[in-house]
C-alpha cells in the first residue's frame, strides 16, 4: 500500500509543539560511535526513518545497535568491518559520514556512494581531498569511495566551501591522527558544535567549535560516552513558518532559538510577533494579519539554511507583495516550485533566483514531494489552499519529521493519512 497525506486548507494553527533531536546531527553522532570500542548511548533521538537505516549501516560494520524510542545504544567491537556497502547506504545521504571514522579506526574504508534527497549534486571531492591531506589515498572505484592509509598525520586543510559533511568526515578522521590538524573555512552549523561536544566527551581534543577554524590535536584512542542530541532547528523553523502562513499562534519547545536567529528575524520582517524564551529552550510566533513579502538568500550557517528554502517559497506564495528567493547551495532545490505552481502559486525561476508574487489564497491540487523539506513545505502550502490538497511520496517527509501528522492535528489542522 502506498500512502499520501490529504490536507484540508483553512486551518489556523494554534498551540504548542515539542521538537526532538536534530536529524542532521543524530546520524553523524551515530557514526562517531565507531571511533571508540564499547557502548555509546545517544538520547533525544528523533523517531524517523533515517535512524533505523543508519543503524543498519552500523550493524553491517559489526556494531550491535538497539533502538528504544528516543534512545539509541551502539556497541562497537574492537575489530570493525571496513566495508560500508550495505543496501541502506543507498537510501540516505548521511551514510557517507562513516568514511572518516572508518579511516580513523581501521586506516581503510570502502564506502558506497550515498543516496538521499534529490536536491542537486553534492560531490565528495572535499571529503577525499581532506583525507588525502591527512595521509590517506582515496579514489572512487566501482561506485564506492575507497580510502586507505598506513597512518594518518596532522595537516593544514583549507576547504573551498564550508561543507558540513566534509568538515565532519575530516574532523572524525583527524581526532585519531598523529599530530595537529587545522581545518580552515570549516562549517559552523550547530550540528558541527554538537558532534565536537560528543567527541570531546569521548576524549578528543578539539578547539574552535562554532568558528570557521577547527584545531584538532590527535589522540591515541577514544572512549564511549552518553550524549543528548541538540534540538532540530529545521523542524523548529518549519513550525515557525507554519504559524506565519496560517496566521496562527505556535509555541515551539525543545530547540535553541539562537540557532534560528536569522529565520526568526525574517519572520518578524513578515509581520510576526516573535518571543524567545529566557531558558533558551524555545520561542513563540504569532501572526495576526496577512504576512508581508520578504527576500531570502540561502547561505552556510549563520546564513539562511537551504533546508528552509521551501518554507520561504511557500510563505512568499501567500504573502502580500513580491519576494526574491536566491538559492546558492543546491541547484535542484527549485524543483519544489513546480509543485507550488500546481497549487496556484505565481512563481518564476531564472538560474538560481526565484521571483514569487503572493496570492491571497492557493488552490488545492495533487502534489509530489521530492525531498524532506519540499514535502513539509507542500503540506504547509496545502493548509493555505482552498479544498483538500493531496501530498504524495510522503516517505520523504517521514525521514525528517517524527509525528508530523499528529503534531499538525494537535495544532488544529485537518490532515489524514490515506492508503491507496
């Protein structure tokens, strides 16, 4: 049976929603458990499809993995299998993050080229170049990244672009290298800070987390640990946009509002009342009138995240005025606009720019999700459409949003899961 969502338009979302651990962090933390023999426990994990897929990848490497609600327990053996070429590798992009830990622990790795969202090319050049600087030989062979080294050594590494994935793989390989590694132009995302915190708990020596320069002093070995995943800022942003689009009132708990500073400022510009909580564990967004148009430009953190771009387009489609959205990271992300046009959006693209003229109301239609955030964006758009919108390929959405339908219903939306 295939399933889709039927979203009834016209609801004003009101209430409180809890955000759990970040998808973009938990999968990398699970990979980091490969660096230490013994049992590592990760808490506040989101119950999403990608977590059991990552568990399958780790099991194929020789780990014992237990999933118990929001707790993942990983027991890593002394001798790891260095081949990560299981079927699960082709189903999620984050699976490539086992490359760095395997090279660090085993001094060799064969990692199948990953799958994941259809949002454009994401080459592994920077991952490989970083490992080569650390002393590894790395090539693409028979659909796999192959890397091996007699021993890793510290190096000065400059990234052409602050890639999150490359920063993580190089970081996890460098923590067990001989000597000091400096990663310049490193990614600064909160998820990078999260993995640095966990590695430090395991005994790694890392300086500069959250800045563009990471300094790693290699150690001989690491120890297992227990770590709590940070709240998912992209899920938090989803609910913030939902409040503005539906002229609602949503309180979001479980995410650091400072991880969303730019998002919340953009929503203020659209006319929202935004309150952040002093305990650093959430925020409230209230929208009373039709939102005003705002321009968005995607950039690496602390810029506006590309993952939030579909929500920006959906918001612009129902705002008063004309918005310009510029996508600087993934060229295929504008595929989302084709589905928005089905819903009556007035949108045009030109290269990496999109111009969206807001309409008072969208109209329902069948639409298809091409990735996690596009799927969630289509659901939000459906809430602002006349009639019932049917969203297909919902497995994408469930890769990133635990309890998505349940949370929408709790906030007052009429959303049904339909089998066909």
